[in-house]
């Protein structure tokens, strides 16, 4: 036997094997296939839809969106699986502006790449109009000015005419227009209402649509209570006699009053009586009371009103500061 032929055949087999190996097809890249679909909207949300084909590889997707073609925001990332057929994709954007056009597109990614669907647009719904009303101060002390404030919310809330209606105590005449005001570009409005003298129900409505009305606001007019104090000398037992005196407007002779001391978050009555006729000022009643005070504290005067036309009122807080007994 001669080994030479085998030595010539072996290199040829090796070359053939390399050729076969080189001709085997390599695995092709398969990024996901995506299609951007439609969207369902409310005034503040949009739910985007589309389809994703994972192409047999583990795939995730999300939606990019924004008020310009630059987009800038995106929904949460969602898994689309690793199948070989199209699956439905959906994502929701929240806190959107009403009646606003948004651009959006579907984006999907797997190990072989990222694909973006066509960009589409959708407009959020118009927000319905709503009207609210408030007042400050509330209650308003007798003889003081009050300011009404409110907000017209929703699409088209700028530069709209608002009517103010009033129904004074005892609320038998019904609401009648008393003033008008125009909303700002942001839908707010404010209107001084002078010096109210009687508790009144108030309401706002859109001049162009009387069916759009605010809540009913009750603006109480509270008795105005003034207070002055004078502290007497300390007695042998350490007690001071503090005199509280002042006036109540409007005039209400015989109204009950209470001298109160703050105790934590509560007010505790320590003395009281009824108001009397004020000979010096015909539009006011007066009171005066002497109170035994042993320690420093915060006091006020509370005057009770009944009938609803004028509500009960309180004075300013008064700090009585006594030096400790040595």
C-alpha cells in the first residue's frame, strides 16, 4: 500500500469542508414590525393604538407623543411577547390639555433593533364649561367690603361675561342680577361688592347661557365687635381685674355677649352679659365687663346674634400679659 494518494486527498477534503461551511446562510436580523393606529380621546387623556409583530424575538413597545412633531413624552413600556404574528398595542397618556392637537407614533424594540411607526395626530375633546364662586372675607364683618371671586373652567373660558345674582335674607325675593364682570384670559374673575349690610345668597351665571350657573354662595354679614382692655392693680391674692369694653354694630341692645379665654384649641367663656343702649353712638350697642384674671392669656369677645339677618361675631384676639407674682 502506498500512503501518498491519501496525503493528496486529505487537503482536498479540507478545502471542500471549508467551502461548505462558508456557504451556510447566517441568521438574518429581525427588528419588530410596527403600525401606528388610531386614538380614543377625552378632554385630558388619549389612548393610542397600533400593532406590533415581534418577529420571533422578545419585544417591548411604547408610544411617543407631544404637541409638536418633536414629540417629547412617552407612555409606559409594555411587553409584546416573542411571537411571529401581529399583536394589538395600546398606551394611554394623561393630564393632556383639552381641545389640543397631539402628535404620536408607536415605537417597538427587540434585540435586533428599534422600529418607529408613522406619525399621526389627534385632538383632545373640548372641556365642558364649569363655574364656581367664592368670597373674601367670609363672613364679612358689618361695615366692611367684600370681594367676590370665581373661575370659569373649560374650553372657551376667556373673556366671557359673567352675571352676579343676589337673593338677600330672608331669601324670599329670588335671585336678581346685581353686577357683571368679564373673565380674564385664564377664566378667573374678581369683583368688589361694596359694603354688604345683610346676609345674602349669591350666584354667578354665564351671560350667554343662563343654564350655566355656579354654586349658591351664602355670604353672612357678621356683627362687628370692637374691644378695649384696661388692667387694674394686682390685689393681695395675685388677681388682676381686667375691664373689657367695646361696641357692637349694627345696633342690637339686649344681645348676649361672652368674654372668652383661649384654652388650647377651644374658647372657654369666663364672663358675660347683654349689650346695652349706647348714648354716644346711635348706630351701636355697648358692653362692659370686669373679669378676674390671675394668669396671662388670650381673650376675645363673642356677641350672639339670632334671626339670620346678621350673624354672630367676635372681636379681635387680645393678649393679656401679666407679670408673674414674685
